[in-house]
C-alpha cells in the first residue's frame, strides 16, 4: 500500500469536495480549518515518529474529521457524516480494515467532550483544538462565534459566548505531552485574558440583556456537550474503549486468518507441484535407477502429509446453524457468527438480534464469545499450519539426504 500517494488523493478529494459544496456560513469550520488541523496533526505525528501507516491514519482523520459540515452545516452529527464519507473513500482504494477502523476511531474521538483512548486519537483531538493554545485564538474564536450565529440564526451575546468559552477552556486538556508543552502555556494566557475581560465587565457599564443571560439554545447545548457528569463521561469512555478493542481485535483475527489461509495455499501448491514432477520424471527412471526409488517415495509421502495438514488448516468447520428460544433466554448463543443462525428464518433471527441489542450484557457477552472462538479457530489453524511446515521442512531435508545417499553410495555398488 502506497500511503503517501493515497494521502495525496485524500487531500485532493477533501479540497475538491469543499469547493464543490462551499458553505458561505462556515466562517470557522471551512477548508482553512481542515488545512490548519492537518498541518498541526502532521507536526505532532512527526514529533512522535509514527510509522507510515499510523501517519496515514492521523492525516486522513485530520482531513475528514469536519468534512461533515459541508454536508449539513449544523454541528450535530458531523463526525458521523464524516465517517460516512471516509469509509467508502478508503474502501474504494482497498485500504485494510484495521486502518479504516483506526481512522474512524480518530474521527469519533474528536466528538465533544473529547475522550481519545490511544496516541493516534490523541494527536487528532489535540490538532482539532490547537486553536485554544494559539496566539491567534481571538481571531478564531470570533470566526466561530460569527459562524454559529449565522448557521443557527440565534444571536449569542458576547458575555454568554465568553462564559461558554471559559467553561470549555476549564474542562479541556491536551492529551499528548507534545501539546501540553507546546500549546498549554499559551492556552493559559488565552484563558487568563478571557477571565480578565469577564472580570472587567463586572465593574463597568450596565450590560445588555443578551450579555447577562446565556439563554440561547445553542449555548445551552454547547455547554452540555463540554460539561458532562464525570461518571457518565468515564462510563462512555470505557464503552468507547471496549468498542474499539473489539473492533480492532476482530479485524486483527480476520487478517491473521487470511494470512494463514494464504500460507496454507502456498504449501498446497508447492507440494502438489513437487508430486507432479516426481510422477512425471522420476518414476520413469526408477527401473533404470532403483537406488532413487526409496528417496522418491519418501519425498512423495512428505509432500502428501504436508498437503493433508494444509488442507485441514483451511477446511471450514460449520456448526448446525440453529438456535432455540432457550439459548436466547440463557444468553448462550452468539448471533454475531453466521454458523449459529444460517438455517434460521429471518423472523427468528431478527427477534434474536433485537434481544441482543436491547441487552448490553448480552451484546458484550456475544462480542466476547465471538472474539474467543475466533481465537480458538485461529489457534487450531496455526497449529495445523505449523505441523505442515515442520513436516515439509524436516521431510525435505531427510528426502534430499536420502537422494544423495542413493545416488552416491548405493549407485557405486
């Protein structure tokens, strides 16, 4: 996979899309914002010396994280809209599912309140809010204020906006040590300046009503998005971490299974070719050279056993394909695996899946069982594959030695 070329295509795609779907009300969340986030994400990524694939994940997430605004300039749900665009783009270029999942996780992590679970997500989140620690914060803040008022049609007073911004500053923290050192000092200066303006207003002229009461629905929703119950935030973070873990683990297991199948197919093809060569050429010469008969049959036996183990490693094992109401009641069936339902009717399966989705314990238990049995199947597959390689390796050595003895020692007698 040429990540450099594909990253260039992703950047071109996003820039072209923003031009074709230009939103005049997006004073802040425009292509300039995407460029700034991508540039700073690159700076952080280079600091951490990420691999090519990880750098690709970070940069694609940075370019696509706010593209959802160009589908609908309302902020709510823009992460999901961005994910809905980046997945088909990556899949159309045959990017591995593990990489796609990482990009999606990075975009999802930018949702407020930010709760990244690993370094790549932290980099994208810090780049997204790098303006909080920028010397140009006042400019960006005014653009965002202007944008929200135009998009919603709701006038937000300066004090109401400032109060919300201060709360955002107090709740936010940079996740990477690089940004904590690089941006946090300026962020504290920006916060002190906001608080200074707020304190200065208290002793000044009588405020306008819209500056006294932060009564806009927009500001209320914004504050609710950044000020959440710590316990709920912790639980949500744990759930997101578990979801990411299951997604990545399942993708890794699928990739390992594909690799094992590929190796088994190579062994089958190589040994089949050797057998065909032996049958075609060597067996014809056995009458004239009886000394190579035993080595030839030994090599054929080795090839045959190797092929058998390789076939056993790839041979599918499918369960009965049905489940009962009692299985659902006892939560003793995994409906995420096709082998447990392929003989059931759509109605029974739909009812079962609805029960799984309505019960979080049942759902996570199903995910655990799915990952576990994927691991069991992988273990069996790799054990058989290892046997196949061992038989081929040692058997080939012994057969070659037998050929050497047959040709050199016994041929002279």
